[in-house]
């Protein structure tokens, strides 16, 4: 089992300077299911649902999908 966690945030270019994390997941598969039909990007990290997400964070977290 891995300690990597995944979270969804609005896709780059689909929000202003700040937004909130949409959801967080234990597995990549769960994150992919949650992202269906949304303009969201999946990132690896420890962010939790509702956490503040700033545009500058995109420099440090590369989107998985």
C-alpha cells in the first residue's frame, strides 16, 4: 500500500488566482472516477477537500491527468 494521496482541483485556466480543492482520494482510480465529467486536474499530494488552492501551486504540483 502506498502513502500517496490524490486530490482534484479545477483544471488550470478554469479558475482565477484561488479556488478550493474539489475532493481528495486514497487511490488514483478513485480520483479518476470522481474527475469524470468535470474540468478538474488530478494531483498527487496531501491537500484535503475544501483546502485553498492557489494558481502558484501549479508550479510545484504537476497534474497527473
